[in-house]
């Protein structure tokens, strides 16, 4: 290959860009959880989810701060997260190429490893997916380069730069501190026999990065009153179920990235056979990370998000391993053809893998964003919404929210069910009695669907939910949403005073249909001629209730209104098709 490093970088960028374009506009719901924190942080409300007691429902502090910088400059937050992800990904490619450009290594080995990386979907998917993996991968790359300088180049001149990268990684994700422990322990074991060197390495790789972590812990305790973030309470429970799930996740990830992972593992094996010290370091990181992911149960997102770390480690093992083998001549014409064929197979073959296909098919977050925007326009800004999809709807609606799965709630993670650790990762928690005690105006499962998860099962048996909440099919242009409205909710329910009731039209229903339509800034009930619609209201004083007026001027209906055992029942049959905004009742004496 006659390409220079700069020319190859641009080729790699083009291939990477094509990958990003192919998986665009994938954007994960958890990314939008982070953006809600960014949103409120920029508005001066701190790193909070709601007003009131703050909780730490994110696990990517440095990423949130980075996106906040772009947001503060006026950039749309979704775009900001994508831009930061792409910049970090390009930084990873550039850092690898720049470092190995000055090494006595055939550039073909470097090019092969880098192209395998950019044609592996995990890399472009998470460049545009909105979470912190690109930043995590960049910092890990910089750490590996600095450790390589120490081990392979015997160069300790930039060891304090290593401490900076380790410190930043520790505040990017809570598990980032794992690399501080491993790196400090490994370098101290290898080079710490000399007292001066021991102090220098210990200061740079252990003490300084630990100060970063302690700084975050101090902030967490002072601001949230906790040492452990909510994310750990919701997601981490070491059980046999989770361990088996995590092991299978790693198996799928290895199989799904077989060319890169297989070559990386083979090269790592060769480095160990040659007793290369850097090979032992890569092995330590790889085994530790895979073990950690196994213990926590793997992951639920497309394109093997948590395997990103292993891919970066295998890139370095391929480069150093092939350099040691030296029997492969990638510069020959035949080898160049094989090289191109392998890369084509790597990129094309992984398009068909189900975990990567999910990144193409998963677009429900945008349905949630649209619903959130509709709710924001339709209801008051203090309307309380309870959700299971804690990203798209809360982010776009900006309404106060109850996260029924507990990630952004203080109470729920601290009161887990007895079978916690035996269900679907991050979707096991829920407390119907607690949710009902919050009296949300609207309850939304997923982005407008039927009840599901553990919390859905609980609500189907909950008396308050069954009595107070009405299932409504609400249309906004094309999408149809299933929403559960609290007929006694402060902002969406019946408004009472002494002698008058204002009843939103969408609360009326009949046995086969309960369809309402978002129209302008209102949700109105679509009612049909000759159909009986009914609503029962609790805790009312007896009286002679009559229809006083209707917001729908051409409303013409027959109504039967009666009170029994403290319940008011309204049965109405329209004489024509209409859209009903509300019905007003007055008590006559």
C-alpha cells in the first residue's frame, strides 16, 4: 500500500461517514435522558431531572458537561450530542494513526486495524447515537497510547498526561475508574521496584486520577446526598440470571464482530506467546472489562455498546501483534486484494446482524419526541406525566415527570421488588402504590402503548388506577397514542367548584372505542351519532345536575345524569357527529 497516513485518515473518515449516514438518525432514548439533565443545567436548574429532591439518573457526567458547552452556544442538543460523538470518534482514529506513524511498524498493519474498526457498526452507530461511548473510547485510546509509550518506548516523559486521561475517564462513567486501578496496579508491579519510580508512577496513575473521582463523589454527596448514583441502584444486581445474560451478551458481541475480534484475540495470543509486556496489559484490561460486563448483565442497546471498549483494545493488539508476526505482507498485490475483500465482508456482513439491524429499525424515540412536543403545547407546564420511556417524552415535553422504572426517581430504586435481579435489565423496578401516591395527570407506557413491564402488571391490579384512570386513544396527525388520563388530575381531569363541573370531553368513552384528537393546542373527543358515551365520577354531593353548556356550539345530545351512592353517572348520546372539547354541568337547587 502506497497510501500515506494523512491520505489514509481521509479514506477512513469517508468510510466512517458512510457508516454514520447509514445508521442515521438512530438516537437512543437514554441519550435523551442525559439531554434532559443538560437542558435543565443550561437553564440554571442544576443537574436535575425535576424540581424538588435531585437524583443522579445519569452515569456520564463528563459527557453531559461536554454537550452542555455546545448547548450553551445555542446548538440544538440532539445535534450537539451527535457532533461531540463524531468529533470524539475522529479523535480516536486520528490519535491511533498519529501515534503509530512514528513507530517502527508497517503502516499496513495500522491501516488494517483502523479500517476493521470503522467498518464495525458499533463505532459509527454510537458516534451518532448520543451516548458517551465515543468519549469513553477516545480517552481509553489516549490511555493505551501513553501506556504503550511507557512499556514499548520506555518513555516516562508524558506519564502525567496519562494521569489526566485516567482522571477524565473516571468521571465519564463510574466504571471508568476500573482502568485507573488496573493501570496503576500493572505499572507499579512492573516498574515500581525503584522507590523514586514507585512514587512517580503512584502519583500519576493512582493518586491524581483518584482525586478526579473523589471530586465527583464530593459533588454527588453534597448535591444529591448520595455516594452511589441511581443508575447503579437500578441496573446493578449481581445474580445468576444477570451473569448468564452478561456472558451471552459478550458471546454475541464477539460473534457479531468476528473479523475484528477474532483477529484481535489471535494477535493478543501471539503477543502473550512472545511475552510482550504490553500484551499482558491488554489482556488484563480485556479480561477485566469482559468480566465486569458479564457481572452487570450486559446491555440492552443496539450494536454492542459495551463492547466498544474491547474493540479499541483489539485494535491495539492487532497492530502490535501483526508487527511481531512480520510474516504477513499486506503490501503485496494479492494481500491488498484480500485486505479489501476482508473489509468489504466486515462491513457488509455485519449489516445483517440483528443487534445492528436494531439501530436501523429503532426509531420509536422520535415518536416519543413528537408526543412530548404535543403534550407541551396542549397541557399546562405543571402537568405531571408518569412514563416508562424516560428519555424522549420528558425531554421534549419539559413537563414534570415520574420515571416509573426508577432511574430518575429517588423512592423506587430504594424499594425494589423481591424478585429484583431476575427480570429484564433496567426494566425490573416499579411500585404501583408509589406511582398512584404521586397522582400523575397522565400515564404513558413506552411512547403511547399498552401497560407493560413489572409496573404495568402491578397497575392492572391496583384499585386506584382502575378507578381513576381512563384509557384514551389520542391521535396527532398520523400516530395514534394510548394514554391513561387521570379523571381527577389537577391539570387534565375534571375541574370542580361548589356547583359546577367542567368535564374534558376526552374522558367520555364507550365499550368499543375511546378516540380523541389533538387539534391545535387542545385534545378533543371524537364522538359519533347514536353511540352511548358514559362517565362515572366519585365523591360528589347529591344534587340535580344538568348540562349547562358545551364548548362545542353545535352539540346536540340526549343526556341521562343521575347520582347513586355518592357517584355521579353521565350517559350521553349525540344526535350528530362532533368533536367535544368539554361538557359543563351545573347543580340545580
